[in-house]
């Protein structure tokens, strides 16, 4: 049946017909008439979808977790009298207009209306003029909720401290934050208390207290200003159970002395470690991690806290919290 004929059906048959459509077809159908928009808006609540927003030279908005089985299939839809190119992939729908920023807003505003302002799973900021990124940030705020589960600022994002502050102070990052762009040492930002995942390539602006949170599961801080004594303090916090959810911690330390760190711990007795593992982490950032254990500590809850490095002569200090039965992964 032609999508344009669905509005003529009785309500019970209309709902049945809409239930057979993919999310992409529903989006297309919603643009046929004002009544079609209302029909889809009332029906779409049954489907749980989320946004991924990619802020770069050609910004895109993606609808993820849709059910269309096609992969790398392209369709063209009309929104506001303009063509929008939508790419159907396994994990979602990607769409952008011929004029990058105007096409983004045409499609984003329409999707926001018909999908009932779905939550934003990820905001990715790449190579883009800061003023254009600011427009997208402002739109996120204007939609009624600035919450973003996962914010990823890539290495291609060329930002001043002011630009970065605007992004992080105007987006409520709830769970995961990756900062891969260069950050100046005089940058100031308080990490959200709800964060579970944090990754930063330039970390000299950070204080140790910012990384001590009971919610953290994954922490990676490259080019940090931390000292060996800082790592003793952090390790003792982990051993005391002050970071009960932490699984992996990594910090790049100038002049790393892993033996000195281990010997600095007075609260728990250490043992030599023969633990080796390779971890493929994909939850909020794709990263392959090698852990070469130097010392093990047994925590009161029975978990083993292994400290080590990713490779010989590395300046990266690692903490890995595991079960005593985990040997080679």
C-alpha cells in the first residue's frame, strides 16, 4: 500500500498498518500531511529511539535502534521543501541536507517533533567552526532537555578553552565523556557527579579529586600532571573501597615509578603479579588495552586490584580491578 493512502484507513487499521512500517518509513510518512504527522507522533511513543548528533563540517542527526534490516541503503525524503539524504544502516538512520547546517536543523526539528523529543544518546563534536557547534548546542538546550548520555569531543575539534567551556557547561553529560582534543593547562571544569566513564588525552588541567568518584567505572587520563604520590593516594582509595565500581584506571605519569607506588601503600600487603590480559573496550570508546601486572592487592570484598603498565618502559600507570579467578582474558 502506498504510504500516502494510510491516512484514509479507520483508526484500528491505521495503527495496524503503522506498526508494520520501519522507523524510516514512519518518518517519511509523517511528512505527507499535518494529519500524518499527528498520526505518527501518537503512534511512535511505542518505539524507543534515541538521537546521535554528529557536529562536524557536514553535521548529521541519527536515529538509533530502529528496526530496518537494510544496511548502507540510501533514500531521499523531502522536508521543508528540501531534499534530505537518509542513509539506512544496521544501527540507525543517518540524515543530512545538501546545505549541511540548514539541512541538519530542518531534519532535526522535524524528528524532534514527531519522535516526541527522544533522549540524546551521543553528541560527537569534530572538525567544525565553533560558531556552528554553538548553534547545535543551543538547539539541544532549546528542545527542553540538555541531557546527553555520551559526549565525545574528537581530536579534530580545534577548540579554545572558551569554546570547550561553552560545550561542557551547556550540555548535561550524564554518563560518559571523552575529550580527545588539545586542552590548555589553565582550563577549568568540574566533572559531572553522575559520570561513569571519563577519557582525556590532555589532562594537566585536572586535579586528582576530580577522578575520585564512587560512580566511576572507567578512567583514562593521558599527559596528566599527576605524580607517583598522587597514584599512591588514588590506589589507596581504590583499596579502601571508595571507588567500588571502578574496573579500569589509567594515567600517564612523568617519571613513573611503579615500584615506588606499590611500596607507598601501607594499608594492604602486595604480592607479585603474573597477570596478563588484553581487553577490547567498546562501551563508550573503542580502545584495545594490554595490562601487564606488576603487583596484586586483595581488597576486603575479595576483589583483586592489579597495578601494572601496558608495555615495558611505558609511563602509563594502570589499575585493573578483577575477580581472583580472572587470570588470562
